[in-house]
C-alpha cells in the first residue's frame, strides 16, 4: 500500500504518536534531532500503512532506521520526504 494514499483513523493516529514519542525517548540525546524524528515518523507511517497495528512492532520498525547511516534531512530519500 502506498503510505501517501493511506487514511488513518483518529485512534491509530494517537497510537502512532505514542509510538513516535516512545521511540524518540529511547534515542540517545544526541540523536533526538528533528531529522531523526521525521525519519522515525516516516517509518511508523509506512509500517502502519501496511496494516500493522501492534505498537511493539511499530516501535521496532521505527527504531530500525536509527542504525541505517547518516540522519540528515538531505539524506532522506525523496520517497520518504513525500510521506
């Protein structure tokens, strides 16, 4: 499913916000940048767009992006920026 075409119910939006806050809180302070949070949020949205609703799975998917290279806004792919 294309995350750009996804429609999320208010309850899921609240769940995704909580997952984002949880995931961001787990990051070392030096990595709690707006670019990193945007990457994590993008991953949560993409995962939720596939139908995932388990907060643990969403958080694990979100934190998986932390170990993937540089985290600068210019390093985020064009596809991810459109989410």
